[in-house]
């Protein structure tokens, strides 16, 4: 019997990827990198963290949309969302609250965990597993 689960994983993956990409591009084109760095600094975070978050959101979003290394990328994006959860924790429950609430980053974090557990789903770009490539090279070199 055919299953629609791979298509459910695809829908989740695309939604997560588009959201991450949109948030990263917002930081680059609307808030600007300098503005994002300034905001991170106002929170007591190091400036480098702003650049890492922008890179993670844009690169992670593109990887999720393409379906590459979905489990790894989903897990790698979780610290970014936990940071957002920390920023919004004192603002209350609803994201419509002034300065945004904490439920959206919390939901997004749980959705990333779900994506990591279920995998890429349908129409994912299949790339070689880097660990497998390293293992093959090591095995070849030792013989």
C-alpha cells in the first residue's frame, strides 16, 4: 500500500527551509549585517554569533529546501532556535506580543527535531555521505 509519509516529510522540510532562509535574508537585507551584529551585541552576545546565525539560517534553509543532509542540518539549526527562544522567553506566550513571544521558536525547534527524526522525505537531493567517503578513502589507503 502506498504511503504519503515521504510527502509529509517534504512539506515539513520545505516549510522549515523557507522559514530559515527568510529569517536569514531578513537579517541580511532588512536589518543589515551591521544592524544584526548590533542587536546581538545589545543582548550581550559576541558579534561573530550574528554572522554564524545568518550563515546557518541561509545555508541551512537552502540545504533543507534542496533536501541535502536534512537530518544533520535540522540538528545544526536547533542551537539557533534555542537562542531565539532565549531572546523571546521573557515576552510571553504569543508571538504577536510586543517583541514576539516564545511559542514560535519553541514550535520551530520541535519541528526541526521531528524533521531530523523522519528524514528528508520525497524529492530530496541525494549527496554522498561524507563519513562514507572518508571511510572509503581510509580503507583504500590502508590496503
